[in-house]
């Protein structure tokens, strides 16, 4: 086993580094590749993404611990649970940011696909943030299930002597692969790079969360169900885009 231990003090530091790195990559891409919207519209989109991400991350992060939520509801302590620090999830943040951007675009009259500039920065930021999740160990809710006895050499010991799946490392490697795809020079329609990232990540979370000890609803945790819902919306959106493309050709 690989001894990692639990060092939660480093989590916010590394998480902040992920935010900074992602923003720097975003600025570089915008400066070198341009933007499909003007300055004011981009800032509106960023604001919608930020608000949506904060709300989605927090709400789904709390909801995924639904047995604790039910107990707090029965004890009339739900507000105290909501105000407790922690309880965030990247999947909820992405889904919330996506919804926030679409709401801003709807009310601002923005018709362009604006997500491509976010694809690579999100890969970079989340990958760095997962390093923080790994070193936080048992203090973070993202650790993996025990691999069994005897544990293989690649299992991680987070300080309790138990060999666990290094799910954060798996995700970092996955994000490197996705980052290579969305940053490639292959021609793709506007909006495709972001949807490749989002669809890949949502599908990844459906798969990898089977290795995490979360409370289940009909065989999957709440994050997995929300990711499946997000994938369904992506498919419906792709069908709509294809129909609009055919209609434009016939016009």
C-alpha cells in the first residue's frame, strides 16, 4: 500500500491553486483563440457559472448524504446541517454552472455556444483539486472503498491502515486524457469541446462512484443519478442541434 495519511489542512490550499490554474488557462485560451461573445457577455456568463456552481455544488453535496439530511429533518436541525462547512461536490458544481449559464444566456439573448473556453480550464482545475482531495484523506468524502485483503501495492492508506481504491488518482489520469482531447487541434463544431468534456465527466462519475462508499438509492448514489439526468439532457440537446442543422440546410 501507498501511505498517504489524512492532511485536511492542505485541501483548501490545493483547491485554491486549482481555481487559479484553471482561470489562468482560461485567460490564455481567450487571448490566443478569441471568444464567441463580447467582454460584457462573457462576464455575464462567468457570473452565471459561478453562482450556479456554488449553489449546485452545495445543494447536491448535502443531498448526497440523504440519511443524515433525513435525520436532521426529523430532529428539526436541517438549517444547522445546511450551515455546516463542507459538503460540496464537483458534479453538482458542473451541473449547477451549466444551468446557471443557460439561464443567463436565455435572459441575455445570447445564442452562441459559450462553453468551449471552459473545457480545458475545468480539466486542469479539477485535476489539481483532486490532489487536495487525495491528501485530505478520510476528512474528505471523496475517498474510495477498501480494495480487500490483501490490498494491492497501488492501494492508498489514508491513515487507518485500510487499503483503498485511489479514486482521486484515477480521476486525475482521466482528466488528463480528456484535456488532451478537448485541447486538440481537430476541427469540432462550436460548443462540442465543452460537451465532450461535460458528457465524459458525467459518464465517468457514474462509473467511478461505484468505488466510493456513499448511501445508495436503487443501486446508485444521488450523484450518479444526477449525472445520468445530465447525460440525458446532453443527448436531447444534441438531437435538437442536429434537427436545427437539418432545418437550416433545407431553408
